[in-house]
């Protein structure tokens, strides 16, 4: 894929220094901004390559490897997909999404770690409980959940995407119980249990002093005002939806590649940058034509603010595994499932040996000289890190 004309790093290099002067930012936000600004620049150092045939030279700078950087997720995603390929079963898979209403999202913005933990636990417990109910599936399912915090407009919209097995192990582990064709679990039942579990955990967090409130939410420190604030949330239906099952291995793979290592905004969505504003592409899923691309113009400061809304707490795991796929017993559970479903390993990706060969061939392509046929670029030296990125000249637009 060719390098985009604009990158998120360009926005941060041009407008980041002024934004940092005007705002007192937490250390995590500063680290993310510095990492993205310096990614693949002289600030991080690199190495010098030379063609063995024509002596052409080029510089390759190091990447920041920050999980919020849109340029540093490809290799990590490929490694993760390779590991998941060994675990996928030859069965249908469903895509289930859990989201929270806006009043809860406003609390989450000031209490990310606590609310994200509740979101993971409540959604996982909902799926496991309803699936284990004999009136529904009566089995132990397996799934992994992926936290996303953004909408297409970059506003704060926390939700989890779950990839769920279309069936599960019977309580005695002697049978594989399959979902009805094209149907996973009743969405309304999932929604109401999820709402109850989430609100119960939220009230417990408030009672135990785990929540902090600032600005317009400061009054919620009072238990009665907190309860009154959440009253509308108890009465409305929470959004939980299950998409139709994937059509086959390719669809599952496309899903995994699209959702697991995504960041709030890819470089390909940036359209224009100047001294005052940023224009980017988005889709309005509430419109009559949700797939039509639109453009949104934001002041540069507001664009930076919205992107930083999605910086995760340090060390927070945004992909988690439950049920049959829980880390501790995953290998034994999958072996039991494969024995019961009598199917070969799902061929979503080539076998591990072929993956290694494919990676080697891709590296070989990347190492070819861009100037002469048959030339191979060879590393001939290292480049030390130079001045901090704020000392680098601004990018051209």
C-alpha cells in the first residue's frame, strides 16, 4: 500500500507543540503524542541500507511501536492472526457488540480503567450466563472481546466487539451443542441482563469509592444524585446486537484483521491539513446511506483533543478471552471441541511453516532495490537517535 499523502504524525508535528502549551496533559497522552510524532523519523534512529548491485543507498528509520500509532500495528496484527489461526474451530462464528448509553459513556471518560473493566466483565458474564441457560443454548461458549472507544466522528463511544463460537460444550463436556442456523442468542435477553449487570457493578464501584468526578459531573459524588443520574439508563433499552454468522473462513479473517488492532483514525482517512483545521473522512451509520463516505472539518485543536480521548490507560489489555478460550484452559478446551465436532482445523491462514515462508518472501520483496532489477538492499550501518522530535522542522503539506 502506498504511503498516504497525510499522516496523523503530520497533524501532531504541526499542532502538537501548541496544544501541549495550552493544555495540561496526563503523562500517557504526552507519551502517545511524542511517539506518533517521532515514528519513523531521525528522532528514533534507524539504519542505512545499500544495494549490493548498484550501490544505491537509503535510510530506514525506526518505528515507535506504540499501540495508538496507525503505522505500527500491521506486524503485530499479523502475528496475532497467526496465533488465532491455531485456535479457530470449523464452526460458525457470530459477531456480537455491546455498547453503553451516553450518560454512562460520560462517566467512563473520567474513569476509563474502572468502567472499561466493568464493560468487559458485564458483557462476558452476559454471554456466558445466557448461553449456559438450558432454555437458550445450554452450553459453555468461547469468545474473545475487543474494546473500541470511538465512533467514526472520533467522539468517545466505548463498546466491545465479541467474536463468539456458534455453539459450545455441553455441561458434561461429552457433546458439542450447535446454535440454530443463523441465530445465536436472543438480543433482548442479552441487552437486559447486560444492563442489570453493568449498573450493579457501577453502583458497587461508586459505593466503594472507585469513581472520580470532575467538572459537570462533580455533583455525582453524592449517592442520591448518582442514582438519579442513572435512572433514565435503567429504563431504556441498551444497544446489544448480534450480526448474522460469518459466511466462511475469509469473512472471519476479514473481521479479525479489521477490528483487532485498529486505532481511532487511520492515515487513509485524512484528507487535508493546514494551520487552522483538519479534514477527515467518516461514515454516518445513522443516516439513510450509512456506507457513503463524508468529510468532516474540525479545528486542529479539537481534532487533537478527540484523538486523545481514546488513549488507553497504561498496561490496559484491550483484547480478552473468555469461556472455552480463557487463557488457562484454552488448549485443553480446544482439543476437546475438535474431537467432538469432527472437523479439520479451520484453514483461515496457511500452516505455520507456510506463514514463515510467506513472511520471508515479503521481507525479500521489501529488501529489493527500487533502482535496479535484481538488486538487494543490505544493511550497512546504524543511525543513532538525533534531536527530539519537537526540534524537527514541520512537515510540508
